[in-house]
């Protein structure tokens, strides 16, 4: 499971809530675990914090190209791909005698193609008449060499999981969906009554919460590469996705997104109400999702059971004094949000000092190439 740097424990907690029972190992930006393929399908369909899910299919030592080619040729590629679908191969090298990633990809790709030409089958050859989802993303193989150890993994998702499967308008420097979901999950948004998302921009935080509340999980909004693989079982997948409801968010009754910018407000309307994800939010009661054009500093006092999530402008999005902005945000929170839980993204020490509030905990990560801390403050 690949996730956002710093949010490994958050992703692991989500997986446990989704039924993971086996132990897992946490590394930088990744979680390693053993599970049945049905578990992997469940995580694909219902996880909102993972950015990619890979299944390791081989591990061996490869000090030279001869060894790489020999061991790669021993892999039963026909178990993973149809004869008519050659996967893309991406290679990464670190501290290994084999360091030319393009040459590694070319050799492994040729071996896969030769193996499928000799032993591969077509979907029509399967007894159950399996019809793969050919509109699903291209299959991908990752080859990683570190200290001469080669690990080969199959990407089960295809496109990165932060691509939720529908079009939307974006404002400058949007938060990726999976990062927004990770922040929300760490703040346990699903146990709150109200989610406030001022300075909403494209509305990614509200969108993630609304899709979650509407049970519009990823299996309802997009296809996965695993749906076009020989070992995919449509009946098992359909049973799994129709009988598993995900994590309970019944207490969340109001999601309020707002922005002072007229352009951002129009973007919110498009993404949440008129188009974008709107077709997947039909199950939400009308009063649950509320959008408005409003200034954060004019918001009234928050009630208990509220989560305030903030991604204030920074970097290229702002020409004003960032320390002044964060100082005023801190004052507003101390004045009107003393009963609310807070999750706020803070870009740098100057903004952190100006904010002048101590978090219960924080997570270091990056957003759009900018290093940030996400402060989590619990008042409720």
C-alpha cells in the first residue's frame, strides 16, 4: 500500500477499519502486508487514503543483466496478464550494480511479451466466459532494485488512486484527494457531526467527506486494472463490493464548504452541486451538503462536535504576508473555534510561529512540492 509520506499510520488504521487482521510493516510512504486477493480488492474499492496498491510477484538477487533475465523469465507471467495485454514496465534503481532503469525495463518487457506469446491465453479461452473491463487503465509492472535485490510488483489499481474517476474544476495548488482523505481520517471526521471547510478552493475536503458519507466508494466511480487480469473473478468482486459498506459515518450530518473568492465559489458549485461528483452524491440528504460564498473570518462560533479543516493559501497562491494571514487565523480559532477540533496545513516555521497554537500532534508531509506540517488540535 503506497500512501502519503507521514500518513502511514493513518492508512494502516483505515485498513484495520476495513477488515485487515494480519500484521503490517510501516515504511516511509508505504505499508507492507500479507493478505488474500479478496482483501486487496476490498482495499481498492474502499480505501480513500492509499495512492496505489501493489502485489509483489517476485524477489531475487540480480547483480547483472543475465541474472535479471533468467529470474524474470521464470515468472509465470500468464497468471497475471492476457496474451493481448502487455503491461508497461517502470524500473527504479538504488545502490545496485544494475543502475540503467531504461535498459532494465526494456529487458523485462521483452521477456513478458515472449512469455505471453508462448503461453498466454485470450479472455475467450476461459471457461467462465470472462469479459475483462477493457476500459480499465493499462496494467503496470514495477521493477525495483536496491542493494542488488530485485522486487517485481504488479499494480492492481492502474491509474493512481487519487484519480477518483470523474472530472472536476480545480483552483490553484489543489490538495490531492488522497491527502485530503488522509487528513480527514487522522482527524476522525467520520465521528463528527459537522465538517467545516472554509477556504475550500476546489472543495476537495468536502468532496471526500461527501463521497464517503454517500457511500460512493471508488468501485462506484472508476475502474481498476485488476478488473482486466486473468485471476479477476467478477462474481466475487460484485459480492464483495455490494455487501461491504465501509466505515460508518452516520453521525456526520452537515458538510459546509465555503470560499470568499467568487471564482472558487463557482468551482465549488460545479464540483459538488451541478457536475463533477454530483451524480455520485444523489443519496445525500439535501441538507447535508451546503456551499456558500463566505469569508472564514466572518464565520460564527462553532458548536461542539465540529471539525474545522483548513488549507489556507500559501506558496504561489498568495502574494500577501503569510505570517499575517496565519496570525489572524490563529486569533479567529482562539476566539470562535474553542469547541471544535482543528486540522490545518502550515507551510513553514514562520507560519507556524504566527499561528501560535500548539497541536495535540502534527504530521510532516508535502503538498504540491511544498513541505508542510498538518496540525491536529482536539477541543471536542
